[in-house]
C-alpha cells in the first residue's frame, strides 16, 4: 500500500489494483468481501455502506474524471476510548473507488497501529 499525505495533512494509505489482476468484477463484490472481514472479526462492527458516488450525482457534485463508482464501508474496529479526542476519527471507513480499468481502496491511517495493520491486511487480500 502507498502512504501519503492527502491535502498535506491527512495520512492515508491507498492501494490501486487493475481489474485484470483480481477476481472481483465490480465495487459491490469488493465491498462484500471487506464486509465479511468485518463480520468475521471479533471486535469489529459493521455500520453502513455509503454510496458516495450516488450522493455526489444526486447533489450535482463533481467527481474525478474516469470515476464510475465510489462507496465507503463504514465500521468500528476499536474497543477502547483512551481519550475523548479519539472520537474525532471514529468510526472508520474503507473507501472503494471504481474506474473502468482499476479499483482504488483507501483508508485514513488509524491511531492504533494494530488496527491499522488489520485494515491493511484486509485490503491487501483483495489481490489474493
């Protein structure tokens, strides 16, 4: 996965994968795979699937050229509240964007290193 600062302040990790390199045919298959990972995890809790692309189109928003679908899988992976400040970054989400030839998956880096490793491993399994 590639780590970067989005807009010079948000630490995000992304994975771009060509459709020809994986078994998933569309965004919904990837979302279903990742939702299953959440449901298999003893701590994680599924919250929602948010169709960001439909929301954007409904409100006459703009989208990156070539983007054909974009959804967020929203969930909670943490069991602790070590500080009330952590609430600003909870719950978590995995963003899945679909283009004609590829998918891009992204997460905001988590404050908990163990949780971050878990999220990255789920995303990297897309390639297996």
